[in-house]
């Protein structure tokens, strides 16, 4: 029943049909300008500006009071000085508004006077059954109606994450960073002073939303820790909740009190609450995103036994250290894997875990290593270093040039137009079997180009790469756009534009596709790293490579922590 | 004397006139191909391939033995199987070669048999006074002759860093990452098994090189800890040495032994040695670069008292926590600063440290805050959040569009061609006084564009920005190229190309210039952060913004650690 009423309460907030902006303004120096503009540009429902004086805001007819707006209003976004908010709320009650986002600051966070104002606003809202976001927040996003109720224009896309943040700036940065990493949000709420709806209420709501896969939270302070544990522990049995919670130091506790007005309290109490609720705690916004993306893209490990494969010894050393420091067990290499690697690597290979071919130039062998490791029952997870992307490799080893452009091969195939035409036809058909037949020789050809004369004895590997590349998700990837453009160029002789497509770009999603196939087949996490510190994007295969072993091993440790929580709670994974 | 002889020994390595590559090859599958190619493309001295069979390598006449090469040879780069290296070394002795880089692996790191081979190579080299880099390394770089003696092509530029790495892959990644951050190297040595020249020898040599400002080291194990402390402690009195040293865990110690063959030993011994030698220890390659760049660009703090300015409360909370966790003191805000901020920020500002204007839209006030803080004698250092770059701001708040293109203003100034012509003339003249007069109104105009109607009462601030922008380093920056292009467009009416220059791009180096002026004027560190997690580049002003408060506060803590070491060693800073 709780949940039904919560859903009824919060639906107008996350799926409003009609929205008003109170304090909408034509003055570019005011938040009321950027807030209204932001909704005007994106919101897909009815939208009205409310302004005491202006007849029109950004070309839309404005109303001096909420009660003057024609038709029903679900949601009011409020951007006026704090003294006026209670009065506006009275109007909202009269109008039958269901929910309000109070962006205005100057309430509980500034002291007793502000707290009194805030209490009055809440009193009026409760009277009319209006649920409140904020005050002192930056606004919210819901993908359902492209609802961008923000103080400023933000780039945000639909996706499987949800974020609730008690800090608007950190929330905004997280959204920007996630977007740069290629991951989107179903909902984002900057919840500010949480005068009404509490963090655990939002989490409960997101828990019920099937489109949300991972819930992220930035918390400065909770009102009622027991209520949080009670509500959130029901959610974490179904989907993961990851929390960033500063306040381990007095300096942070003081800063929190002047920011959100929250009492951050003793950190040990939070630590205990998170443990009981099954919330994964992280220490930075980068870690928050790392772990959320890991949870989105990887199965949970059954245990802590990890094998590392590395194209370089020093990487392996750093990764072994990073794993051991986080309680992961860098196990002795299983005999079966040892035998397989003895047969395929040069004699100088590391003969242990980390698995290091020690400068073997035949990197096809290295790409075969993961499956050999995952087949061993002694192994719970794999960290596969260096080959997270091909463009990452090129940035280090090829001076960032990304290999030769595709055009150079068009001319060489000029006498094989018929074959190219047949391939193009198969690709265009969309039939997976036909595409598989076409892709197999292309895979061999690409590996032969990158590793001349070395692609022998790799029939099984080429089969598995072909399988990975013809997964339904990969069939929609840019790899096929590039290949179609290439074969079309061979057929027509018009190769313009192909120089810009580098061999390494073409190959970019391939490691991700290989890894996704392995995680599905063996149901074990395979965490990859790149060579350099720059962040990457979620690949078209649905795989995310981390820039270093600290971050990769940390994600693995958090996946294990969640698995152990679920096991302890008796939830079958 | 030690130093003189070291210099005499290592000069042929770092400044060779003539180099041979033994094992140079035309076979693209061999390291001898990419090693020779890498030198052929870049090295500015004499270069000869040595190959037992081929008459020519990549178009250069090849010699079957080193003794057949005409003229003197300073440096031999060796890329042949391990069994042949001792024989080649005999030839090098006969030829009078002074130094060798042995890329070949399969020596001490693979066990007793390899160790015996290595001992023989060293014995022969010692006999002829040849100093050795490696074996089992990736090669080396010296800017002096554009010496790119690497296994593979690497993008590397001249600069004030030096790097000595016992791991070639980590070394290569560090070089790539530093290059991406806009910082270059005077020398980089992948030192491998350090059979002859020890890490402390390289450090001693870099210590004497005036062009090297900061020395970075990746260490797996040292041969003689006391020798390291003795030699390196002399260097750290003059310039900083930053070390990454894994081996805190058994898993890493095992990996080290199979990688470089080093005995990593008890971590506590390393910790003590680094402390005695004044070496700053870090835990990741990202931290290694962060700290090195901090040391390059910032003065050392006199103490641990820090003030944080933040454009958002949650950022301030995270930063206060990050500082406190690292032993920095987030002090109560000095009264003088409190009074100044009371006068300039809205009433809801944080009234403390972190200084948070709490959503003040007038960001000129925020940009004025750093100088007010630095003027307080109670403050040792400042962390200035969010405004590390302007393009960073635009990526979050303007949806990555970077503000309007410059072209839009060209037409509006169409009737002021004379003024634009005069401005262009002043800029072209290169005379700092003339440029200062031109820049002052431009600064006002830009701030007025970005903050319409709010640039009042900021005379002093505009003066200081003008001063910062006319610093000799800034006069060479792209800001002036953009401004000249703009005024030229006003004069000629041809505004093509200007749309691509966004207002935020134009402004990008401005925060860095402001900060550089402040660090020079007050001789206190000012560490800036951006809004998002992407790495930035060293700005044209010589300033580097960090992506988050963890990394910013960590750099500050390391600067303090170095200052405390120097104070303890009685070195005047």
C-alpha cells in the first residue's frame, strides 16, 4: 500500500502532463530565465510561465498567478525569492497542483529564519497534498516527458541510471560525466534540503521503475536512518544502490551543515546503515560512476579469485597490487591455463598470474587468453588489461594516428567488385546467418592486416570473434556502417570519406564485443583496462573499459561486495 | 669526481652523435623493424643498421657487424635474441662504443640461465667501459638529439620532466598521458633489469641537468638501498623526485619477481629509504603525473592552512573532506576575508570555509575571491574550484557548445573599423604597454558579454586580469591569435573561420592566467579544479587544473610534504 501511495504521489513529478514555472523571466541574469528556457527547449508536455508583471516570457503567454493558468497543472517549478514561496504554494493548493520543485535557496540551510519559512511552505503543501522536491536544489530530469526542470541548460539523455543528489553541482557534474561516458539517466533529482520527499522515498520509487537498473545517490545527511534502512533494503534485493556520502571529517561535517543544512552525524552510523541496507558506499564521484557502470555491464562474481592478463609486466604488477589491496585473491594460475599458455606464448612469458606474454608480438594469442582463463572453474573473475579499445592502443603505440585509413584498401580490391557486391548485399539484408558468412573472412583479413603472417592456428578464435560481432547488439553498431561504406566504395569506385575511417576505429568495438560474449557465456565478470588515463565511453557492444588497474580492481571488489550482500540476504543471484 | 665521471659515462647515452641498431630488420613482425624505424624517423645524428644478412634496412646500407660500421659509434641499440648479445658486446668493445641500450629480454628476469647470460654481457661491457641500459627494456628518449631509441614509435616532446621506469609499459603510458596533458620530457629511460646503470645513477645525472625540473621514477626493486639514499638525497635538495613503487602486497612482490627479476623486499624498508632521501612516494601513475605537474607549476606552501573557494556547496563539502583526510587544515575563514565576502556575496553565502557564494549569478565576484583569500597571512594555500578552465564550464552548463561563436560580434562592430584597426595595430606591434591599453576594454567587454549588466564595481579586478593577460607568457598565447583574427575580421569584413572560435575557447586560458599571476604575487600555491572528471592540459599560462578535489588536495599535501622535507634538511626554499 505504501508503494501504491508513493507511486500515486510521485507520478505527477516524474510524468507530468502540464508544468508551470513560477518566476519565469525574460531577464538573462535570472535563474527564472534559464529554468524556463531549459523546459521550453525540451519538455514534451504543456508549459506555462508565471510572472507577476510580464505579459509574455520568451514568446509564451505568461500568467501573474498559478490560479490564472488555464487547465490542470501537475507540477510547479518555483524560482522566486524565498519569502514568496509559501504564498505561491497556497495558490498551488487552490489550483490542485500535485507536486512542486522548489529551486529557490535561502531556507533551512541559512539558519532558523530560513527554517521557519521552509516549515511554512511544507505546512501549506501538506494541506493540499502537494509533494515537494527541494528547496535549495537545481531541479530535476525525467526521461518520461523529456522533463528538464533545471536551473540551467543541461545535456542529458535517457538511460538505465537514476541519480538522487543532495548537491546540485555534484549532481550536474555526474550527469555531464556519465553523458561523456555514453551512459544516460531515466531520472535525476537534485533534492536539496529534502523538506518533504526524502532520499529513501526517491530510492523506493526508482526501485519500482523497471527501466531503472542502477540507483546512484549523493547524500549529505539523512533525516531518519532507520526509515532509510527499512525502505532501501527492500530495493537493494532487486537492484543495486550506490552511495557517495562525505562526512568522515569535521571539516566536511561543518561544510555540510552550511550547505544543505543537514546534520551529517557520526560517520560510523552511516557506515552501519549502508551495510544493513545493502548500499555500496564509494568515496568519489568518479568511483560512483565506475561502480554504477560496472553493475550495469557485468555479472556479479561468485568469489574473490581473480586472474589478470596483461600485455606488459609493470601493468600486471600494479594490477596485482591493486587487487590484493582490495581483498581480491590473485590466485596461482590453474594448471590447465598454465599448460595452454606454455603452448602458445614465447618461453619468456610470466608463467603465472598475472599472465604476461612478455612482449610477444603476436597479439592474437593475447586476445585468446581470456577464454582460456574463464574456462577454469577456479577463476571467479578476470581483469584483462590493455585491450579495452583499439583506439586506446593506437593513442599510445601509433602516436595517436589510429592506423591507416580504410581507403588504401579500396583500390587493391578493384578487381573483386563482384565479391564486394555480394558482401554488401548480405550486410544490407540484415540476416544474421548471411552476415556471419560475410564477416568471418573480414575478421581474418583485418587480423592479417594488423598482424601480417601471424593469424595461423586461430580458427577457433576467429569463430568466436565472428560470433561476438554478430550478436544482435553488435549488428546495430558502427562497425557495419563502416563495412558497408567500404564495400560500397569497392563496388562504385568512389572512396571519398573512407580515408577518415582508420583501421583502429573500425576495430574499436571488437574487444568489447569479445568481452561481452565471454561475460555472457561464462557468467563471470571480465573487467578490461586501456593503456592510458583518459576516460572511455561505453562501447557499442555494451562494454566499458577502465583507464587503470586501481579503478578496474575497485569495481570488481564492489561487485563482489554486492554479491556477498545478496548471498547473506538469501537472494538468489 | 663521482659526478664528473658519471657525466662522462652517461653523456654518450643521452647525447650520442652516432648510433647503431643491432638487429635492425626489414621484417615488420620484428622489434628490430620498429626500433630502427623509430630512430630513422626522428634521430638527428648518424644512424646505421647492423644485420648479419641483409645488405640494406629500410633503404639504409646495413653492416653485418658493429666493427664494420664506418666512423666512431657512441651508442649501440641491441634488439637480437639474448644468446647473441655477449658476442655483439665484444664487437662493441673492439669498436670503442661507449654505451648500449639492450632491449632484448630473456635475461635475469627468466631465471638462473638468463642471469648467467646477463652476467656475461655485463662482464664484457665493463671490460670495455661500456655503460648499459637494460636489458629487458623498451628503450630510451633524449630530447638533446631527438633520440627515440624505442621498440615502437612513440609520440614524445621536449619538456622539463625526466622519467626513469623499471616498467616499459607503464613508462610508455606515462609518456603518452603526459603528452596528452601538454607536458614533455627531457629524458625518458626504460631501464629494465638495471644490470649496469642503477636507478640512482640516472637520478644523479638528471639532477645535474639544469633543463630537468622534476624527476619521476617507477621502481620495482633497488639493488642497494643505501647507495640510493646517499645519491638521491643530494638531488632532492635541488629538485623534486617523485616515485611510484608497488610491492606493498605479496601478490605484487611475486609479479615483480617474474617481471623485472627484482627483489622488491619489505615495503617498510622502501618507505624509510624514500623518507630519508626526500623522495615523494605516490600510489598510481595518475598521481605521479599530478604531483610532478604540481611541482612544476606551483610554489611550495609554507604550512597546512588551506582555504577552499567553491561555486557549489557539494563540491566544497567533498573538497573539505579530501583536504582533512590528507592532513591539511581547513581553517576558519580569516575575519578580513569574511568582511570582504559579506560585502560582495548575497546574504545566503556560506559565511565560512569553504567559501561558497551559494548560487550567486555574478561570477565576477567569485573570480575576485582568490586574491582576497591570498592576502590573508593566515592562509598558506588556496584551492579554487570549478573555474580551472572556461571550456570546462561550458561542457557542463552550456551543453558542451562552448558559447556563441565570435563571428556574431563582427557585424555589430561594422561601424567601428577605425577602432578595430587601431587595436589590431597595437596587438601586432608586440609592445606590452600598447597591448595593455587595448586589452583592458576587451576584458571589460568580454565580461560584460558573459555577465550582462553585472561588471560594475570591478575596476580593480579588471586591472588585475589585464595584468595577468599581458604577462610575457600570455602574450604568446592563442588568445592573441584569436583577438587579432577578430579585429582583422572587423576591419576587412571577412569573418570566415570565426564561427568556430567560441567565446569560451577565447576565455579558456584566462583563469589560468589569473591564477599564475596570484601564485607569483603571493608565492602561495593556488590549485584549481574543473567541474568534470576529464583530464585537462597545461594551459598556455603555465597552469594545470585538476579534475576533482581528491587529486587537487593530494597534490597540495605532496607539495607540503616536500616543503617539510626541505625545511627539515635545512634547505632554504
